[in-house]
C-alpha cells in the first residue's frame, strides 16, 4: 500500500482508478504535466500476484499477439517455407515453450509500467479503489482486505476497464468453458475447440489454436460475418478463413452447453433448426461489459447507463465536478489505443491545456491472417447516410512485395467524398494491415484527399504501394490493376 511518507494525509491533484492502457497512460501524462498523481489498481494474475497493465497487458492484447505470432511461425514452417525452398522436416510445436515466451513478454511489459511510474513520479498503489460521495477515494489494500485508507484528491479519473460477458446458457467453469483469458492459457491445443462469438476475440484466439492443430468451430449469432466491418472486406476475410479450415457458422444462436464424459455438448439453433456439436474446450467471446459495479459509493452523483457504462461527455467529464472517466468503462469502442488517448486528453484538460479527441478517426484491427484493419466509414454506412462517394480498391495479388512475401491475399479499399475528394474510410484485409492502416489514419487526421495520397511517393517495393494504388483507383487511375 502507501509508504509512510505518502500516506493519505497527503492530498493528490489526481487519483486514477485503474492501471490499464487508459489509466496508466492518464497517470503518466498527468504527472508529466506537473500534477501530483496516484494510480490505484487491483489486477490479480492467476498466481495471485498483482501487476499493472490491466487486461491489455496481462490477459488481452499483448499475450494474444505473442501467441498469434508463435502460431503463425508454426503455420509458416508447416505450410509456407517449402515454397521458398526451405525444408524443415516435421515441424513440432512445444506449447509449454510458447506459453513461457508469452509470459516473459507480459512480465517485461507490466514490470515496465511500474518502472515508468517510478521515473515519472506516479505513486502506484496496489489496492481496490472506490469513489466516495465526499469526492475522496477509499482504497482497500490488495494484500490485506480489512485494511482501508482514504485518499484526498482534487480530481479523480475512473479507468476501471471491462470484463467478459458471461452467457447464462454456457457459464464459465474456468477450465473447459473459458473466457478469452482462459483461452490464452491452454497447456495443449484442444482436439475440438468451440467458440461462441465470431467477433475479434473469437477469430483471433480461434486462429491461434486452429494453427496449433485444433479443429475449430465458431458459432456466431449474427447472419452477417463481421457485421461492423465493411462487407467487401468481411467477405474476403471469411473466404480466406474458411479456406484455412476455420468452421464459421453464421446465424447460430447457442441455447445451451452440457458437460459430459466425452466433452461439452453445445446446442445451437439456426434457420435450419436445432444442432449439437461436441467439443473439448469452449471459449465464450460474446463481448465485454464495463467493470463498474463496485466502483462508486451510493450518492456520488456519477451516472451509469443501463449497461453499466459511466456517462460522460465528449471530453470524458462525468458531470460531477472534477470526476472524469476514460477507456472501456465509457462509451465508444473498447480499444486500448482509444482509452490511452482519452487518458492523455483528460490529463491535459486537468492541467489546463487544450486537448481533444477525434472519435471519427480511431483505427480498428483484427490480428488474424490475413489481418483486417480499418478506419472511418464503411461503404454500408456511407450508403445509409446518403453520402455521395467514390470507391477505389487494389488487390495484393498485384503487389510485388506481397508476392515476394508469399502473401498476395486481400485488398485495400479507399472511400472518398465524391465532391470534395476527402478520404472518408480505408479498409484493408491483407498482410500487415495493422501497420499499413497507420498511413490512412494520419491522412484522415490531416483531412487528406485521395489526390493527396495519389501524389505522395511510396517506396517500391512495399505493401504500402497498395494504399497508393487504392487512392489512384478512387479516380480510376490505378496503374497496376484494371480500373473497374
Ligand atoms: P465482439 O463484440 O468483437 O464480438 C462478439 C461477437 O459475439 C459478436 O459478433 C456478436 O454478434 C457475437 N455474439 C454475441 N452473443 C452471442 C451468442 N449468444 N451466440 C453467438 N454469438 C454471439 O467481442 P469480443 O470478441 O468478445 O471482444 C470484446 C472486446 O474486446 C471488443 O470490444 C473488442 O473490440 C475488444 N478486443 C479488441 C481486440 C483488437 O483490437 N484486436 C482484440 C480483442 C478484443
């Protein structure tokens, strides 16, 4: 807990509740702005130990990317290296070594936050915080639950994050029916793996275990695959995933899951009637909800909506003086980078600086193979909103670098305003889409036109030439493809 010299008799300028990517970034920025800052966090790892970093670092983005990378390497060794003339014989995967590597990466990054707190003079406190109605923050000690302190502070930033949604029809048992965290910890690849929810987590973790040998069935309730994604991109991705052997079943509503001797029997209904599948492990990945249940004492005045999100305006003010909220516990996409930028904005506003957040230009990425990344409006959204637009696409089959990488799959699609030529959306399915999207984000942040990107020189041979060509295709000027 607090050391003697830092005890609650001290008044803070800012107390941040939660040290995920929204909270820890807010705390560091606030301290950099000269504000006396504490950050309280109660994340408990499976070994019972505390670590800063929240879901993203401990049980989300970082460990999943580590496993995605390892499993992709394994897949390449098995299926791709031969095309380069490299013979590796029978590639074997040692899952324990893969998991140990993942844990080392996580530990080095979570330890890094503690070090960043120290060097920025943020006081990191291990404990569970609650906002009291008198504006103070009560902290229950991480190691001694009967020990409580109260912190005085001028500002509070709520950054409590989110937790997996549990399904009544398939409750977690933390061994066979698991959430995304449990799915990162399997000691071996299950023979038959079921996934409820064909969203970001379902596709990423389904891909990891599929590459390591699991037979994967994904049950998605919606009729449209990746309904929030541009449908041309979603359909291209769906084709690739099915080619790889991922069994994605759409319009599938799960009605129950029974554990028996031979595994878990999952029941679902689609337009053809009732069906059952047998699996050895079941991942439930049907979304996340804000983790705000025990965060506020009765009478603080801070409002939560019916789903538990803390209500805030576009500057993340809760409506109660000097109480702010950022990240997954407020409206908007549940993305680490969105939370971090809200944290920076709030820390700057508290310090009296000018700050704002451009909610229209937040990139999204799905780290499957091929990767999917987008920013701005989809073609479906533009149609619904009656916006006149021009569309340009360019396939990676016509990109030299993608061919050299043995990855000529997918396309870049650019949407621009028909009159002003401003770029309204960019959608990619293909190799390293996660990195390529940054160019589109920068362009849109500067309100670039398609012509601006057409006249920007892109190095050759690179994947980013596909972005250049998609911009040219907006005006039917692509050089290396037939303009439709
Ligand atoms: P999600 O919202 O991406 O997907 C959940 C899917 O489950 C949806 O397609 C939904 O239609 C489906 N679904 C809901 N109830 C169902 C039911 N009863 N049966 C079958 N399908 C059902 O949620 P997620 O994949 O759980 O991810 C949670 C959050 O974490 C998301 O907001 C996501 O953006 C974030 N996340 C982001 C990344 C990334 O940026 N790469 C990675 C992991 C998680």
